[in-house]
């Protein structure tokens, strides 16, 4: 056998082995009630909440609603799982009520920045999730709301602004 044939066969074998379901990461499906969801602690207008649900919660919450068939194909699933893990480390809307006022103000600031620059949702995600696309007005609504939330936290906790 030629060397490249052996390499090709090895790659095929590895790809076949990693398809065994034990290598599929556990799904991001929380079964507990969303007691610490952002809407339990902060005022989230319905239109903003819908935007967050449709465009952010698949990665930034404890419940990913839209898993497609390719989540069972490794290594795609590993790549998706890593995105969800990283996203939740940055901002987890399901646990937002747990953030201290200082942390929350900082998160709102980051959300506003991401919306101003239209950097979220990730482009690779939008390719497959047409429903998550946001209009210019959506980006503006979420950015304006995030700015108001920062202002109201700082109004209640002026020490945050001073410690920045
Ligand atoms: C497909 C998954 C995915 C979706 C959907 C998504 N995000 Fe993210 N988000 C990520 C990942 C991964 C990171 C961390 C890595 C990075 O910064 O690119 C992140 C980071 C962030 C950060 C922190 C950025 C920083 O570093 O300052 C904010 C804020 C954020 N996302 C907001 C949002 C908002 C708001 C939405 C919805 C409008 C959204 N994201 C939708 C995956 C996603």
C-alpha cells in the first residue's frame, strides 16, 4: 500500500470511531426551572426578550433549543459544544440573576458593545439559523436596553462607576 493510502485509511478509521455516541458531548438541556434567568432580576421588555431568546439563548443559556442533526457528527459537535461553553463563560442569561451588580453592569456594557458592532450572533451560527438573524432595529433595541440597564445599575450603586 502506498503511504498516502495508509494515511487515508487511518483518517477514515479515526473518523468512524469518534462517531460512537459516547463521544457526543452532553446536550445543553437544563431541566430545572429558570429561577435565575435575567428576566427574574432585570426589566427586560418583551421585544428584547424575544431577540435574546431567538438569537442568543442557544449559546448563552442553559438550554439550547435548536440542535440540528449535525450535533451527532464528531468533530462538529465538539466545536459547537466549545462555543456554548465559551459563550456561557462570558454571559449566561439563565444565571444572570446571580451576577453581582458590578458584574452585571460589565456584562451589559459588553452586550451593548457587541450589538453596536453587530458581532453577535456568530456568523457561522447565522448561516444555519435564519430565524436568529437580527434587523438593524433589533440591534439598536438590544443595545439601547443594555445601555439603560447599565445606567440604572450605576444609579443604584454609584461606587461601581468610581471603581471602573
Ligand atoms: C453560536 C453561539 C452564539 C450565539 C448564538 C451568540 N453568541 Fe455571544 N458569544 C459566543 C462565543 C463563543 C463567545 C466567546 C468568544 C468570543 O468572544 O467570540 C461569545 C461572547 C459574547 C459576549 C462577550 C464578548 C466579549 O468578549 O466582550 C457577549 C456580550 C455576547 N457574546 C453577547 C451575545 C448576544 C447579545 C447574542 C444574541 C444577540 C449572542 N451573544 C449570540 C457565542 C454565541
